[in-house]
């Protein structure tokens, strides 16, 4: 079976969850089949551009994801497989479950996009891993209960759990030194956490969230830049399982960054509160209402 065929499969054995965009309504329960709206975007190997990451950085990020999570996945009775599609110019990333195998498809075209940096690419990988391991809320499947954490939930997992573990191996003080960090994110990270290492993990995640938000803005040709200081104030009546709007997604990354729940607190597949922040207990770090509606029962 080719990768193209895999991406288009709609059977219960290979349902695809992606980080991309969708035009579906909030009430629909399907997952879209591409990172972008229908287009021919392709960034081949060797195309000159300012920005993006190298093949070595691409592999370094995925090596670390494998090292961090391989044993955890195996304890669940699953196997983690990351398809490293560096030579594929597709600007995409996807997750699929095949039997007991958690599959991540990571494309070189996405890595080479000018808006992508190391932090942003790590967030994308964490998001795709989150579809398998991010817990509730789950998106409904075509044949009943779905295996995948929904899009907003995978975004939340990426900064709340995965990036904290990913960045913990780095000298974040040195990496962040001299960088022009967003003042709103910086103030929030320093106010929310008293431990310096927690502050640094939060600040490093702000680089990741802004990178990915800028990528979405560029791909959707939006004129209003997403920022940490301009939250989406809309509220859904029903949880949106599909991809939220650009600002809403940045708000979700911000919430995950600021949540005081520990990385070691594993999410639950049925209880969205486990291992996360939630209202009214918490005033910061809760899933944004622009995509999440807390269950009433």
C-alpha cells in the first residue's frame, strides 16, 4: 500500500488524523484528509528558502520523540512507528492507527516551510503523537467510538505534556538567551510558575506555538497575525472536534503552556479533567472555549 493510499484510506483500520485545516462544521465528527485545503503545495528537497529546518534537525526531533515515548507506548501494548518522509515535499503531517501500531507520518515539505523552526516542528510531532495518547476529548469514529484525541485536544497535549518532556533535555536558558520573546507570553510564564525550569519550558513552548500559528496564518493567507495577547473570545456550544481557527489554536498552545498539571499525570481517555487544568478549579491553563465545551453531565 502506498503512502498516498494510506492517507486516503477511510477504513476503521487506518483512520487518519491530521494537523491540517478543515471546512467542516463543529457538529461533524470526521477528521479531515489533509494538512491544507486542496492545493498543490510542494516544497521539494533543495528548494532555496529562508527558514525551515535541515534534514539533520528533522531527524534529531523525531529521534528524540522516539527515545522519549517508545517505552511508554510499548507499556500500553502498542508500537510507535514514525515515517520520516524527508524527500516528500508535501506540507503535511498525519497520524494513523494500524492495529496496535501508532503511526506518525512526518513530511519534509512541512519541515522546509519558511515558518517552521525546530520548536514548531517538535510541536507538530507532539500534536500527531497526541492524537494517539492525548486522552479525552476523543473524536467520534465512523463506526462508533474513535481512537483519536480530537484536534484541539492534541494541540493541548502538545504543550501541556509532550513539549515539556521534549524540551527538558535542553539547556533552555542558553537557547532562549538574547531571543526576542513575546512579552505577553513571557509575563504569563513567569507569573504562573515559580520554578525557573518550569518558566523556561513554558517560554520555549511559546516559540513553538507562535511558529505553528504563523505557519497557519501564512498557509491560509490571513491578514491578522495571531498573538498571545489577542485571544479568540468566541464560545462553542458543542465541542469542536475539527481544527479550530488559527487564533484559537494559539490560545490552546498558550493554555497548555500555562497549565500547572504535571507532565507525569497521564491523560484519561474518558475524563478530560485528569492530568489537565479545568474550570472552575483553575483560572489559567484551561482548554479554550473557542473549541471546547465542558460536558454538562
